[in-house]
């Protein structure tokens, strides 16, 4: 059989899987400010993380802040109290922000993922933080983008790899990209990102003093960009 007579190649089309069912978008209001978004996020079922967590931990702070600080996800204390950065990492972050000359009350603090992900092991059943999956991060990202578009800050601080990837893209690397002003896409609602290490990484570091000094130096880059 010559080439010309060859039957048409069989194309294997997969059945249309439809949109990813992990997605917060259907829960995000079309209009309304931060309070309306906070109320809507409280009943988000955009991914399975709501099932075991206590509550949604939405962002908090000045609704017209010039600086937004983005973490990974709420921790144990945040999950119980319903507010971002109220646990040990949050205390360290607030101290570092103050020392960098950034007024915490004039900032807006939030996370890439709004529900606490954890595993519960051992006799005491302590809740151990688990890193969110890429799928959960993408599912929850519409809330972060909505927050940024409502606040419209000049500077967004990304704490750690999860926040960096959510704000800059998958190629983001903390060690390489930290401490520099990185322009943001217009539709993402901020002007520049400054990335740094996560305050939990400072708490875990062998050389805590050096890690803290690094966090502070990066936050000073953000502070300078606000001048
Ligand atoms: N770590 C985070 O990334 N966010 C919080 O809100 C608390 C700890
Ligand atoms: Fe919705 Fe985000 Fe919670 Fe998942 S983690 S249920 S997307 S708010």
C-alpha cells in the first residue's frame, strides 16, 4: 500500500475531562469588597482541604494597604483562631516587619491556600503541617488574585517557595530570586513582588540568626520600594 492510500491516522482523543474540579473560582463573588469575599470564602468547597480544617483563614489587614504579605497556608494556631500569622511563625514575621520599618497595621496579610492542611499522627494526635499540593495551590489561587485586585498594593512580599510560585510562576526559586523587585502581571493585582524565605524556615534553621538576618534584609528591599 502506497502512502497515498494509507488510511487516515487514527487520532486518539481523550474524552473531555472538563474543568478541573479543584477550583475556587465558582465561589469567588463577581462583585463586592473584601468583606463579601471573606464571607464567600468561608463556605468555599473548591478543593478537599475544607473537610478537615476548622475554618477558612482569609486575609486580614488594611483594605487599601500598599504592601501585601503572602504566606503558604494557615498553621495550627491560624486554623483555630481564623486569622493569618497569629502563631509562632507569625510572631517572628511581625517582629521582622517592624524591624524592617514596615507598619504591620498598614499591611494586608494573607496566604496562597486558605485552609490548614495537616496530618494527625502519634498518641498525642498533634496536627503536623503538610505542604499543599500544586493542585490545591492552583485551586485556591483565585482568592489570592481577588484579594490583590481589591487591595492593589505596590509591593507584594512572597514568603517562601509556595508563595513565590503562586505569584511569579513555576520557575520561581527562593534562593535565586529572593531580595529583588520582580515585576508582576497587571491582572494579578500587584506591581512588584519581593520574595524571601518563610518565617517557619527561620525557626527551623540551624543558624537562626543568619536566616533571620536574611529575612530582614529582603524585607528591607520591600520597605525601600514603598518609599
Ligand atoms: N505560615 C503561613 O504561611 N501562614 C500563616 O498564616 C501562618 C504560618
Ligand atoms: Fe477553597 Fe482554598 Fe479552602 Fe480549597 S483551600 S476549600 S480552594 S478556600
